[in-house]
């Protein structure tokens, strides 16, 4: 018996399990019913045969059960065969090339998990819908209404983030922090169907490495309300769903890097992250002094823009997301950041006045220190078709300290030639040189010190209950914010007309406290779905309350002559206070105030979403939001011993209407048009402080007067967008236009006194404010393989307002209109050849023209941009960026020049791509500057700040990737 047992154990020990899954390399979906054979490697004897099959997943509820095949996780196979040193795995499927792989089990192991098997379709059979690919990787295709990008068809480096990949996608555009695909804005970015980043698209773009992405899907996704009720509640959003390569799911990924460069530049960075089907965990830490606020994958990358001045950053971030099932979801995150900035800046300012323009020069040296910390947590519980509850909490803390040493000079100048002859870097010598001329108005030396601290708490609760086809929602949020600020300044103003000097030492203490409560009740009812139409109606009620206090006492420290005479007027003297009873002696009653403001707002209205289906397969969705609300504001304001209590209340109507037309079923269509149009009406109230009948003279050169007769403004906005896509060719055409009109717009009227240089400001109503902006864009591949992709666009804008800047001898009757016109042609070319060459270039020129009665001004700015990534021999990766900016039409003639910024990086990886060596050259031609020119209908501002100097940087990085082995 003992012998039999030993033989039985020996036979069992000689058996081994071999398992894995098979996927289509293009679509990443499982290949069902593929034939898998396991053979010997010497005589090719077949040991076992299996047919692949999808995994079956069953979801259960209280009164329901749903079983479906999981195509996304691959088609599985499994064998139990005699143990050997090696095997030959052969996979065959109709329409795919035969696959062979050697399988070597680890010693002592009784199970082998074969890495994912990817089958490549035969060249003549690679056809997906209307996209045909031969001898190349497909970049994009449509599957029904879903646009799918194959990430492996694009060239991304080991150091690059998801942002770099998205920038290469045909039809994709990233502007103003938004992603647009073929002209349509992406509302959210998901990872494997889950909202790991909680709607923070920018965090997802910067934290995900591009090389772990398998494919990107873009589609209209049902919202949480539809998921909860199991019915279409018309809350869909346009999402970008990033699917990861299966080998990185469940893998711990870590990276460490160290930077060292010329000009005493240094840095270090590290991150750790893990994704799987249920959770995500990320940690990111960075420290550097070369002006970068880096995320996980921003290592050794070239950049188009850098912050001004010299900036050092220390940052730590973490996030955790867990969704173990459809019932529970927990998210948390936090960050701590310290930022130190030193900056030199110069500014030329020309204010258009009649008959002479006012000119000013400003120079400033700034040192700043910012510390920010935030933490958040959210818990959601859901029972499908029953209820959902969520609780979240956010805490933010900010501490800032800054010193500014600023000097400025203002004067009249009859001709621009003399203006251009003044050097930027000698304001003090300019005072001495120009002091005897009548054109000189005043000079100002104003060193200042500011310290501030703020913290806020925000708990929020949301509950939803499902009753058949209806849903009841309740939400409430409370925000409490505290702010304190200490401002010191030594203010020395010299007026050259009479030779007087206004010298004052000011200390301003600000203490603000704000409480904001908001709540909402709504009921959602969905019509019974019919063939021709369906809809959702949602009546709602909202209530909010705001309560805030502001205490701002100001002290004139020069009133203590004995203490003041012992202090310097330079920057280093700031921050000190007298030791005696200085509060009573130095309090400036005229410029100190104490206030309390309250606001109540109750709103009732209805949202209606109605979808009409037409016989041709198109649909028209009509969305309306009509609300009436009552708003009341009250202010208790105490200044110079006088109490003011302005109030304003009223009933308001807020209308909104949106029309959306598109094809409801796009399967098999060649052309895919969409059209959106909307109108929004936005009533508002002026700030109660604008209604105060007081004259604020705390700034001797700029005085402010209230206006109790201000009316309530109302904004009308019309927006229309038309998008047309051709599925087969990949071409797209988009047009967008926005018109905005402000009735009773609150603008600032200013009156300038040429004798003293003092400007007095007062808010007034005007109904002459109009704005119009439009854009036309065409995108198209230039070859059948879509290696070359061209995008061309033309944008234009028009702004009109009433002229409200006057000299004392002028009257308001001569005001007239101010107009600002601009247009920008734009052309971009993307090139991707294989996985070794990537090129992106663009050209755009902005033309800007401003004019009013008796005056016109214009300038233009042209940008030529090129970004090249190329893999050289021996696996060396070259990345280079060249940007040339051509300035023309600036008031300061020396600024009308061409500036070229050139960065380049060489990277090489060793030890199976774990160890990376990067050498980066920044600003090779030493021409980088941070210059901006803004011309409006009221004036021109030319700003120039110092920039990071030319340098060479060496970065060493190392990757740690591992998978925790599971017990078999």
C-alpha cells in the first residue's frame, strides 16, 4: 500500500498545468474558438489540444441576474500535461497568422501562466469596418459609434506621459486645458472604464505613462443616473476611455530619477503606482530648482514654455481609488507643495487718452514662497435600481509670503520715438534725467511685503432613491473658509509738477471669514419610451446661504515719528511693528473698514430633456432649463465711524435652451454629422461694495467712488457648433461660433487729472458690450496609411465696448466706441512613420487691431513650432523642439524681433529598458524670453520677465516593475 501511494504521488507530481489567453493584436479583444496545441520541441508530438473560449461573468441583483461573455479579457485555454523542460505552443485561428512560442516552466512549479498571446490578422484580411490596413498598424477605426485608437501605432518614448500620446491622435486637439476630438469636447477621462481620476483630466494625462496604454476609446457614455436606474436618463457624456495593456494590470510600477545640470540646477523625482480591475494607487514626489512642476512621466522631456523667473519646487502627491464591486467605491487623495520664486519683470504701459496718451514704466523684483496642502476623501454606496449615497470631504490649506521691490514712472509723451529711446533697466537714472521736463508726472518707489494664510473645509452629501421609472435626489454642501493677510508697504510718491512727496508706511491687517451653504432637491421622471420620442423631466428646488465677515484695519506707521525715523525706507525694513500702543496712534480711520455680508437665494425650476427619433435614423434632443429665483443681499459696512447698509433683492429668470442633432445609429455610415446650438441667459447682481457712496483714497494715485444707481446686469449667449466626420478617409470639418451680449454690463469709468496724475474710478452701467468669436477647422490625413495628418483652421474674434477713459476737460458725450478685432490662421502637420520617427509642426499668426475715435493700433505675432522624436542607431532616442516667435508692431521697437527657443534631449536605455540616461540641452541659442504684448481698446501693455538661462542637464532614471506572485 505504501508503494502504491508513493507511485501515485510521483505520477501526480509529474503533471503540470499550462494556461493563458489569446487576443487580437489590433482590437485587443479575445479570439474565440482558436485552436491551441501544446507540442514537444524535439519531434513535435502533440501533447494536448484546446479551443479558446470567453470567460463568463455573472452579475446578480436582488431580483435579477445577468451573465455575459467577457471579450475584453481575452479568450482562455488550459491544459494538464506531463512535466517537461520545455514545450512548443502553437495557436491557429481563421483569418490570423499562425503563432508559435516556446514555453519553459520554472523548476518545481506545477503551473505555467503563458503571457498574453496576440494574433496578427493576415494582411489580406485586416479589414475593420471601412478602414483597410495593409502591412502597417492601424491607427484608428470606428466600431459602431465608438472611435478606437491603437496606441501601439504611435511613437511614444519610455519617459513620456499619456499627454504626449493624446497629442498625436488624429483629430485630437488640446487647448485651454480641454481635449477635443474632431471638434467635440471630452467631458471625462476613464481608465479601463473606471473614473480613477474623479474627473481630473489633467491629472490623468500627466500621471499615466504612455507605454502602458493599449488602446483609447472615445464614445458617449451613460451617466451615473442612467447606471443607477438602468434606463436612459439623458445624462450621457463624451468620454475618453484609456485601456491598459494586460501585462501592466496588477503590476507595481516605480521610477526613481536624479537630475544635475549647469548653473547649479538639480532635481530628483520618484513615483509608485499600481492598477488592477478594482483599484488604483499612485504616489509621486518631486524636487527641483529648474522651473518645472513635474508629474510622474515628465522626465527628460522638452517643453514649449517655462514659468518666468527662477522657481524651485518640492511636491508630494498620493491618490487611492477602490471599487471592489458595483456597490462600493472609495477615493482619496492629497498633496503637499512648496514653491519658491524669484522674478525680475519690466512693463511698458500706454493708456489711450485724448489728446495725449499716458505712458508709464514699471520694474519689479519679486521673491515669493507658497505652501499648499490639500486632502480629500469620498465614499459611495449604491444598490442598483434602489438607492445611492455618497459622502465627500475636502480640506485645503495655503500659506504665502512675497516681497516686491517695485519702481514706476509716469509721464506724457508726444511721440513714440522718444518713448522707444528710454532704456528698460534704468528707472532711477531716468528720474534724474527727465525730472526737469514738464512731461514727467510722478515717480513711485513702493517696496512691499505680504503674508497670507487660508484654509477651507468642504463636506458634501448626496442621496438618490429610485422608484420605478422615477428618481429622487437630494444634495447638500457646506464650505467654511478663513483667510488672514498682513500687508506692509513703504510708499514714496514724488509729483514733479509741484515737487511734493507723499511718504507713508502702511500696515494692513485683513481677516475674512466665509460660510457658504447650498442644497438641492429634485425629482426625475422618465417618459415611457416610445418609438418616436422619449424624455426626462426634472423639477428642482435649490437654496443657498452665504455669510461673510471682513475686517480690514489699516495703520499709518509714519505717524510715530520717533519710531519711523529709525527705520529704513528700503525693503528690508518691512515686517516690523512699534512696541508701544501703536494701534491707537497709527490707526487710519479713513482707510479702515469692517463689514458683514449675507445672501439668501431660493430657486425653483424645471429641466426637460426630450429626444425625437426620425425615420432617417437621426435624432433631435431638446434640453431646456427654466428657473425663477429670489435673491437678497445685505451688507453692514463700517468705515470712518459711518455705517452703511446697502441692500438689494429681486426676482430673476434664468432661461437655457440647447438643441442637439445627430445620427442615433452610426453603424455602416460614411458621413457622421452632428449639430449643437444653445442659448443661455445669465442674470446677476453687482457687488454691494460697488454701491457704497464713499470715496476710497487708500491709494493716492487711484481713487474709487461707489455708484448706488447700478443696475443688474444680464448676459445673453448664443453658441452653435457643426461637426462632420468622414469615417473612411478620417477627414473632419468643424465650425463653431459664440456671440455674447451684456445688457447693463458693469464697466469701470475713469477720469484722469493731468495736473496731478490721479485717476478716479467709478463703476457704471453700459449696454454697448458685445463679443463674437468663431472658428473653422479642417483635419485630414494626407495618405492612406494616415502617417501624415494635416489640420488647418481660421479663428476670429470681435469685441466692442463703450469708451470710458476721460481727461478732466473731456465730457462723456465724446466717448464713442472701443473696438478690438483679431484673427488667427493656424496650420499643423503630424507625421508618424513606424515606431522610430515622430514629427509635429505648426504655424500660426495672430493679427490684432484696436481702434476708437481718433486712435488705432495693431500688432502681430507669428509662431513657428517643430517637435521631432527619432530613434537613432544603437537605440538612442533623440527629442528636439524648436520654436521661433516673430514679434512685430510693438511700441518698443527693440522688441520687434525674432526669438528662437531650441531644446534637445538624447536618451539611452540599458538593462532591459530599466536604466535610462538622458542628456538635455535647454535654450541652445540662448534666446529664451518671456515676453507678452496685449493691445486692447483702452491701451497697450508690453511685459517682459526673466527666464531660466541656457543649461545642460543630466538625468539618470531607473524603473522597478514587478508583479506579486499568487499562490497556485
